[in-house]
C-alpha cells in the first residue's frame, strides 16, 4: 500500500487476509476490482474491523448496493433541467491528495430533498475518482440556510446513513461509534 496513509503491520495483514477471502468468495468485474483496492479494504477494516468476516459482509453489502444503484452512472435529473437546482460540486484536490467538495445553500434553486441524494452520490463518486487518497473534504457554505432547509431531515438522514454504510473513511472528519 503506497500513499500518505500510515498503516500498521496489523492493518497490512488484515487487508491481505480480507483480499484473499474476497478473491476466494467470487470473481469480480473490472469495476469491482478497481473499487476494491487496498485503500478501500483498509477503510472498511478501520471502519468496521477488527472482525474480518464482518468487514467482508459490509463490503459485500456495498458491492450489492453499487450493483443496484450504479453510482458511477448517476445523472441528476433535476440539474439536467436546471443547472442550479443543486449546489454540491467538486472544486479540486488539496496537496494531500484529497478531493474538495463544496455546497452553498444560497446558490441552490431546488429545496426539495427528493433527488438530492443522487446528486450528492454523483458528485462524490466523481470527486473521489479524482483524488489519489480517495478521501474528501466537504466545505459547506451556510449563507442562505433557513428553517425551511432544516425542517426536512430526510436528505440529511439518508445521506449520513449512506456514507457510513458505503463510503466509510472517505470523509476527513468522521466519528466512529461503538455499539
């Protein structure tokens, strides 16, 4: 594993054992092989470890979700009709190889949360492909934020659940909760 991530010998061994177990389990498509790189396996191990069987179950759930959702093909239908419908965009990478994404409440013309999750997934997928470290820093400009934005928690709740399940370790600031 190369890059700017510090990895312990225990983590290296865990990633190798997860990789071997996954390869025994099934043959993966080229898209899945690209997704299941060492950084991905390390993120899942750090987020869901130390039980490799549980980590593999989480990875399999994400592979199923990716197969059904096909996030690499998503197009925001609302933005195709109004390019300012949603304002969540990729703005570049920092020197550490992390993608920077940003949203602004003031610039978004569509306040309906339906369709917003697909927009965020679409942008996040694109941004993470551009980032060598496959992590993102999210900048949120709250100018224009109002009670109307806060009154409907559907998007926030679905976004947090989706990121925790299918993009573990992709955000710079994350919180791991023990159950």
